[in-house]
């Protein structure tokens, strides 16, 4: 069965932010709002993610990126680092740090790629956690704010996502359920994708400031996706703002 995937890299190349950048407290409020909506609509929220992107800069071709790698390891000694290549064959470095004190995992991904006579690098900083009743959003917000100031400063574009399930109960009408979730955010659907076992609705709600334009020039800041594997299987749900940027 095919899966629908979007990466944050592609999104940042293809969409345009139209309503400014959201502050961290606004984004953590959005995540907690999504969790509450899922719970109120009979789903069990399982996992949440927030992330932002930034540029590191240029280095000379060859092994110049190794200096950047060593600097990162020095700047973030608590992270466990791994080196490899992405799907395009570009140099990729990933650091993980499990923060058991607040129940989250930090992830930094660095990708280096050719840029004329030099190489350029960008990074994606992500923080993710399992949904629980003791989530301390203030501590999480402070952590992300600190990482922003260390790397890009200001109010960067922050993407967030929450995933969950409807347990053993298969949702018989995915489209109707997706619309109920959009309505729970006082949203209006602007684009949709409907299949027998998969539905995705792109929508716009005035409850959130950050928004993007779709490929058809519709303003959106909410995406809801539901998938089931068939009769007797559970239904998974993914909600993202301003768009889902992970596999669903």
C-alpha cells in the first residue's frame, strides 16, 4: 500500500509562509490543542513532534564539512552522533539526545550538499515526545526557545504534528471523521484527497496565525489525515500545522 510522504526540505522549497512566524508558546499551545481535540473525538493521541530549519553556511568543497561536524559535536556533547548519507547521496549527520527529565527526545539533522564551487549545509532541529498527562509544555517551550537562540534566533517557522489511533475500532467513514476533526478546529477544508483506506484534508482555521499556500493557492494551516489497513484494523490519525511534514 502506498504511503503519502512529504519532507520538510521539500515543503520549505514549495510553500510560502503568509502570516508571519509563530512564537514558540503559540506552537506548544497548538500541539496541546490538537491533543485535546483528538481525545475529545475518541482517538488516543500517541506522539507529538515540533521542528524548525536553519542554514549553517558554506564551506569549501572536499572535507570542509568535517570541521563543521567536529564543531557540532563540541557544541552538543550530550548528543549521540551518527554519520551517513541521505537518499540523494548527500553527507548527513544526525544527533540524538534523550531528555528523560522532561520525557522528550531532541534530534539534530545536518545535511551537506554541493552548491556551485562550494558546499552548503542546512539543519533540522526536532523535539518529540509521547503524549502523557504530565506533559510540561513550559519546560518544553523553554528548551526550544534556547535551541532557537543558539542556532537561528528570532521566530523561525515551526512545524508541529500529533499522531494517534482509534484503537481497535475501525472508523467506517474516514471522510466524515476527518471533517469532524476539521470542524473541531473551526476550520474550513480547502483541498482533499480521498481513497478507500486513506483520507487527507487540508484546511484553514483562524485560530492559528501561521499559514501557507497550497499548490492551488489556497491558504491553509491545518492538515488532517486518516488511514486504515482494512476491515478489523485500527485507524491511525495524523494532524499537522501548518502542514503534515512526515510520513503518514
